[in-house]
């Protein structure tokens, strides 16, 4: 079970972590602001369970869910009760008011365990593994997008896309013929739908097509700047935490 805490008061976060440890629940990550959380969810596999404060130092934690489609279960841990209705519109398991009562916390964790289906362990013998290696499971990735142009629909082949990016709450593709087209999906929804050998998410805002890369230049703070064959509208910078994976992807 992967668990994280989002809490701006570090002493409260550490106390909650200590209590959870006594319950056999290991906290993998502690985040302390809306901005930090948005960045983390952008670049990491979402956890099974989130312990979430509502009022963080830079805003309400609900802003995180406006930027990412998060399916994790949530136990709210907050000093404010006026957000309960809004909280339960999300994947809420429980709503605990500070100071956190340990008995109530135990009940909330048990409630989570009861609601979540148990993962089945699948065992394979040697012949099964050999068969998978010889005939790997084929995964279908997007081959084209349909976009609206006036009153018409236009099909864009995936090979004709240099990059996919977000701007002003919209998601766009930029094509080899120097055109931008608006999509009706978010970048998060495209995770897992794009061919991973062709597209890489270099930061919060951009996927780039490996076939469109024209040059790569060292950039400040151990980052990389990507230059595509045609797209010139914005600087394309590989986030520092993604540089290692990006270099591996290129190999």
C-alpha cells in the first residue's frame, strides 16, 4: 500500500506519520504545499491512499484535483469542518478533525482497508514466463487524433505530431505542417495512451516526439533544453527530475 501525507504543518505531518507507523502503515512521501503536490503528482505514480490537509500554505488542497485526475483514496485531516461536503465529492474515506484522535484514525484506516479490494497474487510457472517473453502482450496506443476544425473533423496521424502541450487550461498538438490543434483531453488522460518509445513527457506541460528532436543543449540546474524541427513557440526544458529518465528513453 503506497501512502503519502500532504500537510503544511511539518510537526503535524511528523506526528501523523509516527501514529501511522505504529499501525503498520508506512508513509512514503510527505508534501507540504499545493505547488509541491501538483509537481509530485505530475511525475510520480499516484498512491493508494492520501492523508490530506485542506488549508495549505499556498491555498486549498482542492486545487491539486483541478490539475490532476487523482483516483487515490483520501482521508482528510484538517482543522476546518466547513469543507466536509466538498471533500466527500472526492474519493473520501473519512474526514478527521484536528487534533487527530488516534482511535478515530485507526477506524479510518480500517474503513479504507475494508473498502479497497484485495490485490490478487498471480503465480506463473516457467512455461508461462517463457510464453510471455516469446509472445509479449500487445498494447494498443493511439494512432491518430480527431480534432474539430470549424464545422469539420480532421484526423491527425500520430507520426505528424511534434509535441503535445497544455496552455491556458487547453491541450494542443503541434504538427509538422506548423499547425496547432485543440484536443478535448488533458495531458494526464494521455498518460498510457501514447506510444512510450515515441513520446516522452519532459515536464508538466509537454510531451515531445523523439522523431521531431533536432538538438539537445545543456541548460541551467542540470536540465536539458530540447529543440524540435519546427516548434519554436516556447522553450522546451526537460525538468531536472526527468533528465535521467529522458536520457534512458533516448537509448
